C-alpha cells in the first residue's frame, strides 16, 4: 500500500506542487483539487491497550480501503485530557484532521454548536446506518433532527476491578459482592490493614470518574441524572452525604495519584499492589494485554450501590467542517460503522459494539456481562466522558475535584460543584 501511495505521489508530483501552493498546505494533507489519500484520525488512543484497540480498527480500515493511508494523529492522555485542548486549537485555526474522536452526548453538542462538524443524516440515510444503531444512542448523536457522528463503541464507566490474590491476602472473598458503599468501605479497611493500597486512582479526570460513580451509588439513577438537567439540587444534603463518601474513598487511595494516568492506576491492581480500581471497561483491555484471566486473576463488578445501572459513554467519529480529505473521512466512517470494524475494535478495546449486527459470541466473559447489562439495565450518562455535560461544565467540575484533592474540604467541593452547575446547567 505504501508503494502504491508513493508511486501515485511521484506520478502526481507536478500536480501536488500546484495543489500545495494553491492551498498553502505544507504537509501534503490539504485538499482542494489535489486531494491527498492520507486520512488523519485524531484520538487519544496513543499507547498500550488503547492503541491496540485502535490498531485493530486500522487493520480493518486498511483492508477495506487499500487506496487510503491511515495517519495516526493520536495525542496521549486518558479521557482526552490533553487531546481535547490540542483539538480545540486545531479547529480554531482551521486545521482539522480528517476525523476526530468525540463522545456521544453533550460533548458532541459542543462541536455542533461551534459549527465544527458536518451533519451526516444524508450519509446515514444513503448507507442504511439508521437501522444499525440503537435509537437511544442515535438520539445522543443528533441535534435538531440531524445526526453528527458515527459511534464506534459503548463503554461502561461504573465498574470496580479487583485483584483476587490481594483480596485473599486481606482475608476477603474475591467472589463477595458489596450491596452498598458502606460494605465496600469495610473491605477497603481490611486491605489497608493488610498493607496494600486499598483503592488506586490517578490524576484529576480519574477522580472525577470515581466521584460520578459515588454520586450514582448514593443518589440513585434518577437523582443522578437530575444533576445534569437541573432537577436535582447540587446543594442538597444527599449530595453532601455522597461527597463525604467520596472523601472517605479518597482516603484509601495512593498518595502518588497526581503523577499517574489511568493505565498506571489499573496497573497497580494488575501487579497486585492495589486491591481495587474504579475505571471504565477500557480497563478490561489492560487486563487482557497483561494476560490476566477474568474471574481467576481479577474480578469486575458494578460499583457498590450501582448494580442494575449502566453508566454509559460512547466514542464516535466526526466529519469536521473543512476536512482535508472528505472521501477519506467517509471511508473511515464506513469502517467505524461496519460490523467487521466494530467486532475487531471492541473485542480489543474492552467495550461492546454499538452496531447491533456485530457478532459478539467470541467476546470475553467480562464483555458478556456488559452486553447483558446494556440490554437490561437502566442507562445513565457519564460526566467524566462527555455524555452528561458540556466540555466547559466538565472543566469546572474537574477544577473543583482537583482542588479537593489537595485541601480535602467537602464544603468547598460542594460549593465549587454548585457554582459550576449554576454557570452551565442551562447553557
Ligand atoms: C474515554 C474514552 C475511552 C477511553 C478512556 C480512557 O473518554 O471514551 O475510549 O479511551 O477515555 O482514555
């Protein structure tokens, strides 16, 4: 494929010179009359198990589209913590990649409102995609009746991952389930007494992730969802109680958390240095990459108090306004939508396919639990991963949570969260 691309490039050297001078591009990535065959895909799946997931998708893309060359525009940092800023400045300076990763829900709405992504409803119609994805998911990809992106997966956020050997050493039954946060906290105390890290966590965004699951556990699905539509009062006593539980949980975490990303925190559980980690089910891919066996080396269960609820998020891919290679973008979206692409990608990524025609019989045992839960449980939206609130609201929540990480002050945390809601809830 490289050879084909090279000879094509040489053959068109004169033309592309013209195209470059006409478009002002320097990297051969700009289009106009001389559209390049390169397709830059912007994600934050830059390393480790996340990159393996992306690689699996790219392999399908390459076999389905031999005329296009995938260019990896990934920027490292879990949950897009750095990528989103880089992307924002590229979009502002009219330098979009051919496609970029965006979360279904409120985060996508941000890009729609800024006029940065194209509507795809005609493409959905033409390709029959409306029948491929669950209706509830399509609703989170649209605004005013127009659909704006193609979902690649469905992740569950409210999952605890645990190392069975560490639990046994602490005198805990690895098959035990915890009906409430209080019961779980009693188990964390035992791990602490045994000299291991009870609960591993990493930098700011993973703390927001933990907090959202605690709010969900303590408030319940309906009141948790009400936090995002204004029907639950952020200043309420039930929120205070949840924040106190969050404070207790943070008291069991590793002190070096600020210097870690999610991979490191999950690795502490994989390596037997920590007992538990609350993480989305991209962690499943990290256990798989480390060749750990589900239900033997590790267990996974819903965050105590959230059984029966699927805290949801989905990644999706967009057609940026002014894409340097519209045909290439379309080819990438074709692969993302396809059953073949979704099977390869999700199997490696720990998530489950959004495409209802994808075959999942050979997915691993953890993923089977997620498939079951997605089909039967109540669905709520993740805030740490763009489904529940806008990027700007999440930024303010993250600042309040980061501050709490250093001052441990629940009152100030709640005031910060109330102020963030007042600023953003209606916008
Ligand atoms: C989420 C994303 C997942 C995974 C995770 C950790 O925001 O939706 O696919 O990449 O971040 O980086």
